[in-house]
C-alpha cells in the first residue's frame, strides 16, 4: 500500500503565520488601520497639522511592523510604549528608500514634460493610472526584500538594495510567490480603487492596508528564515559583521 505524501506550500504557511501573529500583536492591524483613518481627511488645516506629519511618521512604521512581526513569530510581545521611539528610528532609512524608488518615475515625468507629452490630466486618464500602478507593482517586486533588510540587517539603503536583489536572485524561482504575489496584488487593488464609488473608498483603503500588512509579515517570515545568521533585537542587529552596531 503506497503512502500519500502531503506537501506544504511555505508561502501559504507564511501567510497564515502572518495573520496568526495578530493574536500575539493585536496592535499591528490596529495601528496600520489608524494610519489610514488619520490620512483620510484632505482639507487644509488637517492636512498641514496632522496628516503630513503622521504620513511622514508612517515611513518608520514600515520598520516597526516588521520588528513586531518578528517578535510575534517568536512568541514575544511588543510594548506599545515603544511605538514612537522605535518607529522614529526607522523614519530616515525608509524615507530615502521610497525616494530612490520614485527617481526613475520622476525622470520619466520630467522627460515627458519637456517633450510636452505630460499634461495635468495625464495621470487621471485610465492609461496614466494603469501606468502608475504598474510602476508601483514593479517597485514592490524589486524591493521585496529591501524593506526587511533595512529592519533586520542594515541601516544603510545602499546596503539594503544589493542585499534585497541578491535574495531574489539566489532564491529564484523558489521565492517567486513572495516577489510577485504582493506586488501584483497591490497593483491590481490600486487599479480597482478608482472603480469603487467614493463612499466605499475609505473601507477599501483599510482593506488594502491590512492585506499589505499580511504580505509584509509573510515576506518578513521568509527573510528571517533565509537569513538565520542575523539575530534581531528591537531595532538593532547582532551579526558576525556587527553591521548595525558599527553604524554601517
């Protein structure tokens, strides 16, 4: 009698682990949703006094959420009182990573503007919106492992970029789901966003944010499994190269 071998999809397992981590760290989805709610109002004084500072602070949340995920995976809890200090420690590095990600797009926009092919309504057209979301999808795919690299392995964007690219190349094609599914999903959901009536967009904003959070935890789990040499403690890393301790 032959035995039936049951195989497990590690990507699916990591998605489940990411969702289950919310039990250990319930503030993960709560804080992520709060960022969206705070950013929703778009009128003058609110934008200047609240939305812009919180939006800038949101860059640092990209790192904090990964640290909280890492602790949850290890069965450890995170102290809510460290939210501000921990998040602030990540702001600069993720701000520069996002800025670098938009450099190619900015160069294209400038070239089109010089050639008088870019108008005020270009990005509002279906083609313009599809182009923007396609670009975002590509950026997310290329930067899949750069984001956790900045939280777990280095403070420097110049080191996180090649590290993230190497992880894609060295793990390919086994890691294709981690690279393609979140990026394609974000591009598709972003495109659908404009088809939803205005009243339904706030709810969709929160849904997209929570889905992105799940994928962030999924990618973080893969990263931590793939790079066991790094021992993550809070926002610092102890490794053979002592990268963060030396301010690298």
